[in-house]
């Protein structure tokens, strides 16, 4: 179906399947859903368009808790990639995803159609969800919308991603002149790029699949929202020179490039977006030379960096400031969950500052090349300076290949024309790693003039052990020796504190 941008689009197909009566849910955000507990349970599912590929590894049913009617969910087929460390070639795997909306609590039943189930796991582990397993079927409960991964027999790729939303309280109307509306079904637009004017909202209703890039170019007060999907395209979202932009709830499936690029933009909020990728350079969300960018509640499973925060590249110029990544779940099949600082402007050096990373669950990280490792990597090159970074409440589950955290002032000839200026003032609080696969974390200043200075870890916990300068160890050991991490002579003022020590220092 071709969509003309010269008229208001109102593409309607069969409506969503609405299960159980009751009032609608609310927009994204805790306050908007504060009264959910007082409202009747409700479940909303959406049919998969028949032209969208499916996967046959699982049968998935859902019902409102305490005796609702079981409903079978349609399964989508995200694709994922793994790099061969010997040849460099990438192998693409099929996976599974379902999505729905609910209010109250729901029971989810997953049947492993391949058989042979010996164990099951629902991640992130911090949620504490222990499924009931009987044969090849498991059942678990969600008491509020969350995005989770169901793994059977420790399968990495042939697993099930369960994406859930609150029921929408104020869905957009196709009759609203400020809305570009896509109803259930598959939609295309001329040229495969949907350019959004200022003040307009692109709305993807549940069950909608838009096969185009959504492009914000020099606009303001525009939005992309809804419980539908962007599939394929050169890159799902491109935001350039724009301000006061909102992206909410959408699912991004298998783009031929980044899930989202944000260049020279200001005051952009991306809330509960989800992205799956398998193509080369399949980053999640990348930021260039922008300010006041917030990513909140996103689920990212990508074949390159889930988040990459840079300064200058291509036609983007300027500092990057005030960036927040929070309440997100990250799975990097290739490269970093979070990467900061690679690209900048050697001719007119730029600064990346005031970065906040908080309440993050890292489910996986697999990267054979040491220069591209680190669940969180601070890697200034191209004369960039990284300063004022706050990392807090990060839980890293065991991953396949890489480092917990990596800081390097670098000159990477593949991407850089000069060494980075340095890393300054990084505070890491409540970072934990549980597992056995992590390589030593490295902290590498380039030289005395391109150094790392003032990095503090408060309550770093590795496999249940709190790491601090005051911990019991041989007197000649560095603290990093206790966990087999390493820093070189161009790292100064690196400290490891307990919470009590940090609080005492703050009070003095």
C-alpha cells in the first residue's frame, strides 16, 4: 500500500483484538499508570500481518491472571547475528518475539515446540521470575508490563522475546489533522522515507508495520509513537537538526543500518522503544553532536553497539552534552552494549560531557576484538574529551565474550585521525557482574597529556564480593589485582570505595 504524504493518512485494517472489558490504559510513564491497580484487568493482542515472517519454535498463550481466557499470540521473527572470530563472517539466526498490552497481571504460557526442555530461564535475572516448568511448557506471571527474554536450555538465538506495554489510555485518532496514522497491516510510502513535519505525530497502531524510515529533518515538536512496528528500511529513525522530539513504544525490526540516528538535535526523548538487528553496522541508537537526549525504558538486541554516543561524524558537528540512558535492557550480539567517544573533530576538538547511565541490565556482550570490548566503553578518539560521567545501578549478567567496563584514550587508525584528549571525572556506583566469562577490564591512558583522571568506583561487586581499596589483600597488590583488572601509568586518582566510605567522605 502506498501512502501519500500530501493528505492525512488514515490506514485502517482489522482492529486489534481487545480482550476483557474495562477502561483504556495510559500513556508511557509511572504516573500515568498509577491507578492501574484500581481498574479491571485488561488484555489487548494484535494480529500479525500475514506477509510478516514468523518463527515456529514456540507456541505462546497469554491470559489475565486468575482465570482469564487463554489467547494464542502471533509470533514474529526477529533476526540476530553472530560473528565468526576466525573468518570475520557473520551468521544470521532466526529468533522469536511476541507483543501485547495489558493492565493488571497476566499469565504467559510458553511451549517449546522443538521438545527436549531441561531448563528454562526468564531474564533479566533481577526480576526474580521463576517459571513453572512441566515437560516442554512453562508458565510465568508478569504483574506489570516488562520486556523479558525466555531462554530454553540456554539457547542464545532460538529464544523468545516478550515485549509488553500498558494499555493505551489516549491512542491517536485517524481523524486528527496533526496525526499521520497507520492502522493494523503492512504499509509502505513513496521513496521508503516518511518525512515528518513540525508539530505532527506519526502513529503506528498495534498490529501496524511501516516499511519505511521515519525522518525528522529540521523540525520541532514532532513525534513517533504507538504500539506498532517499523520493519526494514535503511535505518528506522533519522533525526537531524531537530528539537523537542518524542519517540514512544515502537518496535524496530531488522533495519538495514542503525535503529535510530540522532544528529545535531536537542531535547529528544525516546521512551520504551525496542530494536532488533542482524545486519552489519546494525547499531541500536546512535547520538552525534546533540544535547539533552534521553533514552528511557528501551529494550535493545543489536548486531553492533546498542547505544553509541559520539561527537562529530559525517555532516554532524559540535559537542555532545546531557545524555541519559536509563531503565534499559541491553543485549549486544556484536560489539558494546554502550560505547562512548570514538568519533569527533580533530580540526576543532569537541567535548562529550554530562553523561548519565543508570538502572541498566546487560544480558549479553560478545566481541572478539579487544579494542571493541566493554559492556560500557569510554573510548575517546579524534581529540574528544569525555568528562562528567555518572554510572549507577548497572547489573551485568554473565556474557559470552568481552569486558565488564573499558576505558581507553585511543587512537584507532581505522576510525580516528588523532588521539582523544582524555577521560575525566567518572563516578561508578553499584555496578555488579555475576559470571565467569569476562576478560580483564582495562583502563588505558594514552600518555601523560592524554590521560584518564579521577575515576571512582563505589560498591563495585564482582561475583558477590565488594571491591574496595580497603579490602583484605596482600599489601603489595593493587586493588585491581583482586579482580584481574588492569590500569596503566597514565591513569590517576582511580579509587575503589565501599558505600560507607563514600558516605563518610561526602559528609566530611
